[in-house]
């Protein structure tokens, strides 16, 4: 045995100090290998839709309903099953509703008894894939012992029935039933989804990305593959003014001031004051927020103010972006500098294609035709104040650090390659060389370089010579044509606001988006990232699948799964649905298609659930076990190391110690 092996085994011996301890762990690990694979959930492009996101997480994309059906079948009526499901989703709120209806104490005690017994049955079902040790680690500390007893004792055995009844009766008599039920419901939710993969774009459009991040930062097991909207916020937190302006513009466009003000404490008063003064006589009709009437909580005066703020920050954004474009000619984005092309007398603009177009709005009082990209003194002061507000937001720092801790540009998990948007390709399907600071990168190396730059922008010290470029490049990742998080020829923000010609609004996608339909291209990408396995896949989002037009999210003979189904309300009319989730359990893959969620209040009061339909994507003839997963391969390595430790003990190379 090599000296290096002996050194490693001596370290391992500190954890397993004798033959008995090592042998017991081998038995434990081998047993785990024979358990069914735990359930993974994949979700993408949630875009701030907190209520729908929370509900999908609570119901496990319909898994909780299935467990209730498995346990109770026809022995419970549909209303009772709905009530039980809603209780599991929203235990605190549902208990209050039920307690309000059950006025007599004895009726409430009966409800407690029946409900706890039912929840224990569902919890046993949800925990059946896991070892007792893993379930024990998931238990709330205050009820850990009690739940273990109820989960692992058989109430059908006469000697145990009275024991279990006394436990439940005592929980009720000590007035701990509410807390116990809440703990059980949360445990069921936790056991239903073992691992959550979020394939990017948590932020923007929807009203509460900060509340989604609150859930994720406390979630038991998840990872994130950063999307361009996430990177935009990461850039804003790193101090990139262009990213801040884009974040603010999108908030105004979708009327989401609460996410900025209440969520992250961003002070919008200086921008509001400036906008109302600058555009006092401008109706700003092109800049009214995109808010559905039924969702609008603003009065007419506030809507007008948001429109003014929207226009003001848009103009500031165009100027700030020009600063980076001039500073970084290697970004090759001169075609995105458009303010100098405006003829204010004729109210037209000559676009890079050489054609002249009439502007829908030419009132831009802060744009000096002689120096159109120069910020006015007021604009500069506003950005200085906003800059301080963004970089000093403790809540934003916490959420962005969470994204760094659990996120990256791509992940390989159980023979699946996960990333948000694209791997830039040439027209012939080969990997595209992308130039970054004078060097070229492609494929896996490109994503790793990009990830390094994002981290440098946020974590590097101010005097780090690499930081200024990294901070600028984060903005490029938001909208640059060779950005793997975007991969379109342009972001046509100016055109959508100021020009009526629809052909100018079009953003031409990179070759990846058409070539991903080809199985050989997917295989090439999987090889590039070292993804192995008989059944391997690429899973991503970014571009909504137009289900309403018959587009299939499953592409390349099953090698590619595009699971952006339009979670955001802004996309519902385009996709015809309200998002997908992909579920990967021991039997295979299921794609769950969701209809729009009504509201949390409706779910609690009326038992309304998200209407979802499930499409079988790929089912295995043999059930997938832990031994077939990445975790299983790690466990096999640990078992082999422990076997070497046993041999070292038995041959005397390492001396046993008592525990």
C-alpha cells in the first residue's frame, strides 16, 4: 500500500476508529445504494412570480396530490382530499380557516386527531425513499422524537395502538396540535422534493423576486444555473450602473416598484422627483407600465409617475451603455449606440441599416444633440444616489451571495447538463470561439471563464486590476451577442420603445437555438461537458416554448428539454400555459405543464389547486436506484475506501481505537 494511501486511511480512521465502526458504515452505505433514486425538480424562468412558484414548490408539481391519492384512494371524498392537500401546502393559514369554522372545542379536537393520523400516513409515503437517518436530519428539532415514533410504529399492532393514541391525545391536550401539524406539513413538502434545480431568471417582470429568493436561501437542497436576468442583478449589486439602470427600467416597465423599495430598500424618490419635473408636460404614453387591469393596484396619478420614471431611466440607460461600449470596443456593440442618429428637427432616426424611420416619441429634453451620450448633472447625481442605494442594500447582498453560493453557469447532475440559455455555436454546429479580453474561449471553457468573471466583479477588491473589466463584462452578459446567457444579435430595447416597425424589434437568435433540435449537436455538447450515461440530456430555458402554436419542449429525439413554459404572466399569451416543471424520479422523467394559478387565497378558501397535466418524457424499464446516480458513485468510492481501511486494521498497518 502506498504511503499516500496510508496517510489518507489514517485520516479516515479518525472518523471510523475501529473495525466495528468501519464495517457498520459499509453496511449502511450499501443499503443506501439499494434505495430508489430521490426526486429532482427542475424549474426555470420564474421571473418573480412568487405565488405560483411557492405553490408549485408546496405541491411538488402535483406529487403531494398523488401521495394523498395513493394513501386514501376512494376512502376519502374529493373535498376531504382537497382540504388535506391545501393544509399541507399552507398549514398556518388553513388551520386558522378551519379553526374559525369549528367553534366547539370537541369538534376541533376530533379534527386534530383525524388530521394528524392522515398526515402521518402521507408523511410515511413521502419518507419511504429515504433512510431513517436522512429523515431524522429533516425533522424539526422540537418534534423530532415524536415524529420518529409515529412514523416508525405500526398503529395496527394492538400493543402499539394505545401508545400512539396517547401521543396524539397529549399533543392536543398540551395545545401543541397547531405547531405539530405545521411541522408535519412542512416535513412532507421537504421530503417530496429532494433536490431543486433552478435554471435561471429568478428576477424581473413578476412582482416578488425577493420573496422567491427568501424561499431559496432557506431551501434544504437546491442549485441555480444563472440566467441573464439574475446576472443583471448580480451586476447591479457589484456596482455596475448600466445593470442598475436596466434593473430599474424593467421594474418600471412591469410596475414592480415594491420589489425595489420594499424588497431591497432602493430609494426611488430622487428618480421620481427628477422624472416628474423633467417630463411634467409629457404624457409618456409609450412608457406606461405593462400591468394587467385585474392586477393593478396603482391609481392613475401613480401610473403616470411610473411612466415618467420609466422614460427617465431608459434615457439614462442608453447613455450609460454608450460609456461601456466606447470603453470596450472589443464588445463590438457600436450598433447599440443610437442617440446620435436622431434628427430632432425631423423627428426621425437613421438606423445602422442606413434607412430613416419616424420616431414615435422625440421629446428627449436631457439629450444634447451636440453630445447626446453625456449625462446631465442631475442624471449623474441621481445615478450616484441609486448606486449607493444598490451597493449598500444588505438584503440584496444576502440574496446575491446566496446565488453565488449555490449557483454557477452550468451544472452536470445525474447525466443531465443544465444551463440557462445557450452554448454559442457556428452555423455548421461547431463550438464558436468567443473573444474575451484578447483570448478566445468556447464550450465548457467559455462558461467557466464567464463564471469566473462574474465572481471577480462581485468579490474582487476595488484595487484589483481585473475588476473593472469584469464589472463591464457582466453587463455584456446581459445583452451581448456572444453571451451564453443571451445569444441574440441585439437587445432591441430602443427599437421597441421608439419605432413602430416590427421588423426592427426582432432579435435574431444565435445558431444554438436552431441546431439544438439536432441529436448529433446535443451529443457533441454533452461530450464537451463530459456528461456520461446511457440516458443523458440537456435541460435549459430562456426562450419560452410556444405551446399554443404546437411547439414541443422535447427536442433532438429526447436529448434536449426546453422547460421555459412562460411562468411569468407577461408570457402567458405567448405560450398558452403558465410554465413547466420537469420531475425526475426513480421511474424516469415527467414534464408537468401548469395552467395559470388563481391565488393563494383561493387555494386556501376553496381548495383550488394549479391545474396541471403530466407528459411522460422518458420512463425506464427498471427503477433507478441510488447506485445509478452521481451520489451512488460517490458512495461506492467511500465503500471501497472503507474496505481498504478494514484491511489496514486487520493487517495491523493501522491500530484500532475504542470509541
